[in-house]
C-alpha cells in the first residue's frame, strides 16, 4: 500500500474498524473510504456491487459484522448466520469482480473447536465441534476464511484472513447484557465506586484464563500483515499471554480505584477453562504487541470516562 492507495474499511465505526482507521490516518493514509450502515447496507448484494463498481477501492479491510455476547449469539442464531454470510459474501465477491489488490478478512477466535488443545494453533480449524452457543456466528466466520482461500486458489486473489483474540479498547460495548468480560468489569467497578458500594459481584470462580489484546495493537498488526503477509492460511493475532479472570478483576479494580471487595458468585458458570492463541506464526512474521494489559486497561478506562455518555451502555 502507498499513501495514494484507495482503502475501504467495512465496519469503520466498530471497535476494530475504528482502530484500523485511526492507525491508517496516523500512518499518513488519507484516501480512506467509509460508509455507514445507513448509507450502504452490506447485506444488499446490488448495493454492494454498485458501491464497488463506482469506488473501485485498491485495498479492503473487512471488519464489518453482526456481533454480540453469548446471549445474543444464542438467541438470534438465524440473524447471526444470515447477516454475517451476506455481508462477507457480498464484499469478498465484489472485491474480486472489481479487481481489489488485497483484502483482509477479520474473524474471531470462536472459529476454533470448543475442546481444541491450548494454545490454539491455526491448523486446529475444522478439527472438532464448535461451542454451541455461538456456532452460527462461528460457521459464518469459517465460511469467510474458506471463501478467501477459494478465491485465492481459483482466481489468484490476494485475500488474507486474521483471527484476533479477545479485544478491548475505544468504541467497546459497555452494555452489561451484551458486553464481554473486560468492558463489563470496567463499568461495574466504576459504578460501584461512584455509588460507594461495599462489593462487586462477578460470575463464576475467577479461575478461567483469557487473553486480551488492545484494539490499537490489533490495528497495528492488521496494517503490518496487509503490507507483509500474502499466504492462504489464516493468522492468529494476540499477545500469547493470558491471565485468570480473578487477576483481571483485581487489575481493573485497582485501575478504576474501587476499594470494596470482589464477591464471586460460584452458582454462575465459568465458561471455557482457557482460550489462548498460539501467535508464533505472527511473531515469526515479524510483529509483536506493544500495549501490555495493565497499560491497556488504563487507556480503556480513560476512554470510558471521556466518552461515558456516548458509549454503548
């Protein structure tokens, strides 16, 4: 990519897309194409075709998706598989038709089998049964990976796929019904501090282990891979380091400044014991994360404070 390249970010207002946009602008790329969902319905085949024919982008970051937590994934199973398949089918196919030089498809760590060995290696894809609650979303993402592989094999398209670990950062979702564990903790501890509550109740035992990557680190990795990686196989993007949920909670409590206790509701489920990405392929390609977890949580909490009224609560 050069500074004059026309770059389309699908999903530029989400946490991932907005981070990619910030990184591109910081790196001097000015010719960036965006469309809101009101301006362009990515589920609409004709609308997407017309957009690609008119704009002819050189590069595409496919970060648009219908996303949600466990409850949403399990409740709206048909919506999650239909809408995500429609979005990625329309963009990938029209990227091929319009002669896009390179496309990056962003997936999710939920593509891996529920009981895959840890850490998760790229070759574990399709080696076992998926987690039931988010199976429709995961199947759509797997289809996107395989679609990129197929268009590379048949048409020679330089389409690549990256799989991020658990993400957090600016533009995260802080709705307690729909958010993931880290933003939910930030909000809970913040509200408990403001209300002078004696404790915060969290689900489970605190023993499961999770890996977290700041969205700005993911964006840096995406830009690096767009410029330096052109292989068929997907690439995991993460830190290669995980923490227990208990350690995470204690770190968030410290950063937020909540002085009460943490109470673990062990009647609630823990979820998968561990989800850690094997990032040796990413490291061998020449990229490593730069924002450690404590620094990243402090950045995320500051963003929460600054944008509190406009965040998705």
